[in-house]
């Protein structure tokens, strides 16, 4: 039997502090370790079991198909897994030649390359196509909005006053508080999932769809955040039109959630039927309602969070993505699992 999961890229794949200090900001500075790695011979059923374990410690949006040397061969979207029979090999449903970012690519070039992609997560590879990490779409969207607006300080959690010559104690003082905030907000998202551990244990099928829900709501919020940041920087957002902006993003979130929810709900119903669930249509209905509610809430959060942070004197461009990621994860997971607990 093929190995179900391949270990994620380890610390040796990450760029060290001295390397970062010697050259301009690059993609590798923002990436996190790769998760969701599987071999092409893995079946859908085996992948589901692997995801059940991995999802306890990480949010996995895509499955990355790699060879023994961790060279990227393809990418599997969760929707394709939902629609595929359990004995299907991942290699037969993967997307070949997926869009990737090079680890050594300057961040400015990466933003231009990803301008029209709007993916929840971007794989990061070395020159030999070896998968070395991932970058969440929220990070790139935040940096894209700042880049378009001409703002300085494009790295989440890094003060825009920090320069190459800034002392280590001062840099630590600027960066570390946001890392603590990010850690605390991550605990909140983990706690929400933990509240529904009984539901996940009873309905394992839900674990497959958690990344789909988180990815769609996160992307909805990131789009709203990018527009809000751009408008704030260019002076387009005023006290008079803030309400209109929030209502627009809420309505767009509702429409996007409805359209995506119909497709996702049908996929979940079909997958539940394949898995032998007694009421597959109820699974689809849960997904539809949860997607609409979560995308609407995420759109509102993407517009409100930067406005709120600015009102309290914080830099919206630096801090918004941290709170938006938490809001999107907590909202999507909470609504989805809460509805599943009540209805299934």
C-alpha cells in the first residue's frame, strides 16, 4: 500500500535570519512549512484518514502530490476529492503544473505574478520544483493592497519604520507583540474546532470539507480587506461612505456564498451519498447554509477590521490580516460545525 502522507517540509527548508538580513524581502520570508503532502498512489480513502490526523494541528486547503524527493507533481482540490470514489488514486484527479511561487522570488514580483489568481494558498518551490513551503492567500492579499497603495512595511507584523540597520532589540520590540497576538488568535480558532470534537469523531466526512469552508471564507474576507485598505490609503473611504462599503461587502459575501454554496453543497451531498450516509441531502444543505453565512460574515469582517484598527490607532495594513484570518477561521468552522451538530 502506498504511503498515505509525506512528512511536511522541515526547519531546514526555512530561510534563516542571517539570510533574510543579507538581501531584499523574498517569498521565502513569508512562507510557512508545507502540509497536506501525499504521494500520487494514495487513494481518496487513505487521504481522508491522513487528513483526519493532520487537520488536528493545521488547516489544510489543498493536497500537494509530491514524489520521494518532495518535488511537486500536482495539486488536488478538496472538491475533486468530494466527487471521486474512495478508491480513486490522487494522481488521477490532481491538477498538473499548478501555479507556484519560487522561494527566491522577490516579493514585488510574486505579487505581480499572483495578481489575478486569488488562491487561498500558494505553494512555494525551489528551482528543482521541490516543495519547501506554503504562503496563505491572506498574507499575499494584505501585501498586495499595501504594494498597490504605495505603502511601506509590507510584511505582516513588521513595523513600517523598521530598516536593515534597525537594532535587534528594536526589531524584536516591533515584531514580537504581533506574534503573541497571532498565537492567541490561533488558540481561539483551535478552541472552536475542539468544541466540536464529538461531532467530528461521529461524522468524519466533515473533516474533508473543513479546509474548503475555511479557504472560501478566507478568500472572501481577503478580497474585502484588499479593497478596504486600498480605499483607506487613497482617501476614498470617508465617515460618510463607510457604512455603504460594509453593506456592499456583506452583500457580495452573501452572493458569493450562495453561488459557491450551491456547488459545494451538491458536491457534499454527492460525496455523502458515496460514503453511504443516510441523509446526504442534509449534508448538502448544511454546507449551503454555512457557506452563505460564513462568506457574508467574512466579507463584513474584511471591511470592518481595518476601519476598527485605524480608529484605535493601530496600523490597519500591518495588523488586519492577523485578525481577519482568525475571524474567518472561527466563523467558518463555528458555523459549519455548529449547524452540523444541530442538523445531522
